[in-house]
């Protein structure tokens, strides 16, 4: 048993630009001394629109878990999900845009602007948000960016001058975009994605997170 404790249990945590492992390692920091047997092995991965679903469907092979805002129905059907908290929904504005100097936006500020967001049909919370915009603020010109974001999405906004519906956690993703809060109460949950059939070690780790998370 002592040998097992010395060896420790390694949890392979996927990390990408949009979904960094730091979210989990920061959460775990105050628990590290109490549970020293757990070690993290960070595995970089590409979260492009073309690859993200294959990464999720193969959880348990090269990567044990991912951390981020994975709210699509397709993703939730492919893997287990443990909610950890919420991110604030924000709007990213290209530098030099008239709104980029503002400290906070309102929905009325977005009238006449092109707002890029994920395609309807796969993320229920954003589908409701899209419906709200259509019914109450038709002056906002919504552009659909596919079901998932990747760096090409952020690049497209910078290049075209469109605004982007984004998350506060992505504030520093693109150096030419300014992420601003909006006077609304819309948030998106984030958490841990892991295999439908996790190993005993991963299942034990998830149960531990469930027992200690605030």
C-alpha cells in the first residue's frame, strides 16, 4: 500500500488554447497536500471544429478528462459531465471598433452590429439566447459560426469586424479582440468531461471532486 501511495495515481488532463487544464489545476491547488497520491499529466490537444468530437469520443484512451464549457448535446451524449461552475457570457469586439473603448455594453449597443455565435440546434442555453435576440432585438444581425468555436472563429471576427458572443474565460485568447461584459444575466456552465466508462482511478477522482467542490 505504501508503494502504491508513493507511485501515485496519474490523471491525464487535456489542455488546449480554448480549454486550458489550468482551470482544474487551480481548483485542485488547495487539495494537493491532502491528496498527494494524485498527479496530473497534461496532454495537449487540438480543439478545432473538425477534431474536438473525436477527442471527446476517445476519452479514456490518451486523455482521461477535459475541462471547459462543453454544453453541446452531442458532447454530453458522448461523455459524462461534472458541472463545476459558470462563466459569464460576454461580447468580444475588434480593437479599433467604436465599442471597443467601452467598459460595459448593453443589448441596445449591439443594434446594427453583426454578432457571431454558435449555430442553433446543439446547445440548448444558446438556442434560448438566440430566440431571445430574434424576438426582442431583431436589430442585432446574428451570424452563425458552426456548432463549435476554434481559433478560426476568433480570427474571422478580427478580420471582418464582427462582434463575437464569447466567455469571460476567453478574454486573452486573441490579442486583437477586446472582451467586454454586457448588462445581462446570461451565463454558461463549465465542468469536467470524462469517459462514459472511466477507469476506477478516474471514477474515484471524479467522486472526490464532487465531494469537495463548492
